[in-house]
């Protein structure tokens, strides 16, 4: 055991030296702001209109941008924060956090803003960046490698094969859930289908445990505004996350990104990506994940009778990198209506 620990220490020092000697492009700044009283759907069109004319800026998926100015690289992503909007920024150069292009944009738009103090949000945004940077899409920004990439890739292939052709990877039957949701609501949007006279409110929540790296919880409130009863014949999605997806992703994700990123060196390589100190046993961690996720991983409803002037609630989990809408088939007075939100 002593020889093993000594070997780990030596390897850690070698990795640290190597990272220091090759620090070109090393990230120097992580920072985030919160734009107050501005929903993301009002902010993004303005941002797109400005950045689309910038040759140095590349639009990425899911509200993210990447800019290269000479030897300087910047990553920026916008997130919903219910009635506010968060902006997360990563750069490989030092910059004045109180006076820069982003803060100038806020001032030009008369936005009220502040430095983000939400630790859970900050943690999530940082993981999203590291995960995206590891894909190779951000050439120029240094980030630590993923020591468990082959294992994760293999497990994802197994998941995809098992769930191929399945609209929902859950065997837990749908049941009405009216208990309060003790999670942070990060977005809410309301839709109205005039033909069926149905209102659908979609609420998005941040989960508390490690599965939040990959999925968010969603609540759909479907209200029948009409004086007629309707039948919700089917609700489905191209793909939602089930418990199998959640437990697999969490089990293979043993990297301690928060520790390694704080030190700004890829120390996770020294332990092959294993948890430092094994502070929480895998079975305990997975138990917490399953307990939190189960209520959002039920099958979607079929042939549900929704009486006039009443509502139904649907809970589900969506993958953050590819959130698919729910598609509804509703029968009202012999007429069939289909819509998706």
C-alpha cells in the first residue's frame, strides 16, 4: 500500500510539472453574471443579432458562443434563471471582470446585473463547459482530460442499443403526482393550443444530486380550459432519460472535476479519474440519485381522461444536451389534435 501511495504522489507531481510547462492556452478565468429581470428568451435574440456579425465569434449549440481574438479565446453560454438570465464566461487571458465587452453590453442594453453567487448554478455551468471542451469543439482552451472516456463511451453505446426504438426507457407506470417539488425552478414557459383549448405550462428544475450533470427535471401542467371532457390518448417523446440512463452515467462518472479544476491542472489523470479519497461510497451516492430521480422517471400517460376545467401533471427527465419536447395526441368531441412543446 505504501508503494502504491508513493507511486501516486510521484505521478501527480509529474502531471503537475507537465501541465505547468505546457500552460499555453491554460484557462485563467471562470466568471459568471446574472442579468436581473430579463428572461433568456428576451436576451438571446439581441445577443444573436450582435454576435452574428462578428467574424471572430462562432455560434455553438444550446445558447453558447466561442470567440478567438489572436491568441485569446473566450467561451460564453447563456442559461435561464427563471425571470433572470445567467451568463457564464471562460477565458485563457486575464480580464477586468467589472469592465469588459460583456459588462459594456449589459450597460448598453440598460440591464441590471450582478456577479453570480448561486453556487449550484456555478458548479453546473462549469461542468457543462468542461464536458463540452473535452469533445474537442473548443480548440485553444486547455482543460483536463477525461480518464474514464473509454468506459463512458462504451456504456453509452450499450444504453443507446438497449433503448433504440423505445419512446420512454421506464417501466414505472404513470401515476398522478401532486406533491410539492423541492427543487430550484430555472425556467418556465406557457403554451396554448387554441384548437383543443388546452394550456401547457412547462417548468424546468435543477436536480440536487450528481445526475444534474446530464439531465434536468421537467414538470408539465396540462390544463383543459374547455367545458368538455377530453382524452389524452398519448404523450410521447423521441427520447427521455430513464433510471437506467441516470444510474449508468452517474456510476461511471467518478472524476472530481471541482477539485482538479480549482487547482487548474489535470490531477485526475494521476488517479485514473477515481474519486479522491472515496469520500462517498458509490452505492450511497447512487441511492441518493435514484431516490431523487424516480418520481421524474415514470412512463408517460396514455388514455388519460381529463375533465373540463381541470389539470393533469406530468413529470419527466430530459437530457440537457438534447432536450426533446413532449408530443401530445388529444381527443376532444371526436376530433383528434396533435401538438408538441
